[in-house]
């Protein structure tokens, strides 16, 4: 049995309507849909953080220099 925590979340009316419609169409509660969306977003954040850590040792590039190089090579 998973314990749930209660939170008050305010949605824009059109988002709330879309959630209600999706909940009805999928026979799932809004809280389950929102939990799944938040879980997915947090997983993406964890993937991004892992990628940053993986690339931490790479040298940084100057944006202006990259753009100049792209222009010089005819790619921009």
C-alpha cells in the first residue's frame, strides 16, 4: 500500500478541463495522470543531470566562435 500526500494545485481552466476529459476518456483519476506527468518530468531532469555530469570534463566552447566558424564554413 502506497501512502499518498495531499497537495493543492491550481490549474488554468483550459488545462483542468483537458485533464477532466482525459481522466474520463482513460478511466483514470486526475491525480494519477498528474502524478505520471510529474514523474516523467522528474525522470527527464534526472537524465539531463546525468548527461551534464557525464560531459563535465569536456572543454567549453565560445558561442560566438562557433557561430563565426559555421558562417566561415558556409553552414549558416
